[in-house]
C-alpha cells in the first residue's frame, strides 16, 4: 500500500518539484555532515509542508521515502536524526502523534536511526492540552499508543501565550505563557536522559 502511494505521489510531482526534492535531500545530507564535523550528537529537523496537489497521506509517504534515502547513506559517526513536531496548519506535516507515527512506521528498518524532539509550544498550538500536569500526562498516554517513549530524545523548552490549536509558531518565556511550571518539572523528571533546549525569545538580557 505504501509503495502504491509513493508511486502515485512521485508521478504527481512536476520536474521542477522533483528537482526541488532532490535538492532538499542533498542539502539535508550536507547539513548532517556539518553536524558530524562539529561533533553534534543529534540533528533536529522538521518535515515542512507537503507538495500542493498531493493528499496529506501521500505527503507523509513521500517524506518517509526521502528520509529513508538519507538514513541509508548516513556516514559513520553521524548524529542521530531527531524529528521535531510542528504547530500544524495548512500543508505542514508532523503536528500530530498519528502523523509522526505513520512516518516512523514507513521508515521500516531505518526507524531505529530516528528519535523525536518535542517542542512544548508547538505541541500546545497543534491542539494538545498540555498546559497542566494532568494534560501532559494524558498527552504521553496517547503518545504511548502510537510510539515508543524511548524515542523522545530532546525537548524544546518554551511556552506560548497563544490559543490552543491556533497552529501559529510563536514562543514565550517559560514564566510568561499558559503552560504551568509543573509541566516542565514532569518532562525533566520523566525523561532524565533527554536534552532540554531552551528555545525562548532572544532578548539582550
């Protein structure tokens, strides 16, 4: 089924779009090599939008096939590839647990080379009610139905002042948004080996 979807998705791409896809794969490989030379342990990326004219399912499949190509050619000592969730909206892929799980499933034997970086603000604006301790616990209960918790290797720690589910990408300082302090404590205690990266507004002080 996935092969059939992939074949149809590729057939719908114009020559210009196929060239752009090839260029994106090439740039991705170059960035991974730069990360390796820097001694980075992980490389975080997100999928971006799928091509207009495709279905969302075809977009996920095409992204998976592109990622498989990259993963198969990873150089020795390359950083682990971490997929970051996004706020969603429009044609942007990777906002829901189910969509990320579908992509990981289609990676097949290469899935073990991929982890996940969860962005707190993106999770909130994608529509998940993670602003309370009960909410974040519920989110991970749903996560476990589709993906292994061991895949979570990093967090982008930020907050949001925006309405849940608005699909906008705007970060706030940890103390300034709707997500309560106990949520960050939950993440740090529950995932002690994951990296926690502050991704808050950049100000002089």
